C-alpha cells in the first residue's frame, strides 16, 4: 500500500509553498496537479515521477472529480506515493474533503498538508488586511457560485453579520453578489477590491464600491482567477499596498 498527500500549493507565488508540501512533492511517484498550481513547483519532482494534469475551468473539467478519486486510489493501491497538488489550501473550496472521504472509504493512508489560501494571501499582497481591530473582527470565506433561492438566507447572514467577505470564484456572479449584499443591508458605499492572479508577478488589483464595482470590473476586463474582498478593510490598501509597488504587473497570456 502506498500513501496519498493532499497538498496545498498556495496561492501562486511558489515561495509560499510549505516545507512539508515541498518534501511531499520531492518524494512523490505520481503528482496530480490543478490548473492554478504554479508549474515551477513541478520542477521539484523527482526524475521519473508521473505528472498528471487534472485542471478545471468554469464549465469544463479536464478530469471529473470521480475520476481523480479513482486515480488516487489506483496509484496508492499500487504502492505509489501520490501527491494531489491543489491550488491554495486543499480544504478551502478545493474539494479536498471529498478526496479524503474517498481515500478513507478504501482504507488508503493519506495526509493533509495545508496551504496558504488565496482569501488571505491575495488580499495581503494587495495591501488589504482581512481583519483589523478598528473595522473588522471577523472574516468569512465564501464561494461566489451560490446564487439559488436556497442561498438567500446565507447572503442575508453574510451581509448583516460579517465584517469582511473573501469571495472565491465570484467574478461571473458579481452582479448577483452586489445586489444581494445591498438588498440585505450592506451600504452601496462599502469598499470592494478584486485581486486578479494574486501573489504572482502579473497581479492586478482594482477597487470600487458595491455601487460601481461591476462597472469597474467590466472596464478593467477583470476575469477569474480573482479574489473579491468586500469590507472596510479595503480602504487600507492605499496606505499599505506593497507588492505592486515592487513589481511590474501586466496581464500575460503566458499564464
């Protein structure tokens, strides 16, 4: 019997990989990696390791989740050391919990190696602290995909009860998100930032308010992958932004 490591690759900057994650990559016989994983991390794989791409785009999956689960079980059952390399943290909107369930059901040994999630890292690289004792005592990580009637109560709770929202995968759903937050009590003047390709050398940040952020995003052609940060903490960006002051961000087709 082999073993599976569910490894968080971090938000994009390869230097943000944990030491434990690096060690797992270096010893792996097989690495199944996602679209948002910085390919530089794969250079640490040992000679002869099998590198399998299983990235996902909106509405298009190179490999379905069920197939990924079967691959993990198959290779580990064949005495392989397997790394499932996932952008950010495997348990934050990474479906790592589903993979762990599948492995546990087959009694496959596994470890979870946490990674730095984009909700914290992208905002930090944009000069936005997700908490601040003056304006934000709580932060929520939110999927931007939620838009059904059953989600109305969730959006009401987020609008009324959380100081800072870190919204993943929400660019395509931004008009709905804006409308629900305002409907349930957020001021239209609440600051909003979108951080595109956060922590990479092509990072681009745009800011606005709930009232105008949809127009800002359309004008600046911001697409996924982008983190959406909503809350008064966004106002600190102009004071403490640092990363974009020491790099030359530009959208690149190379990514």
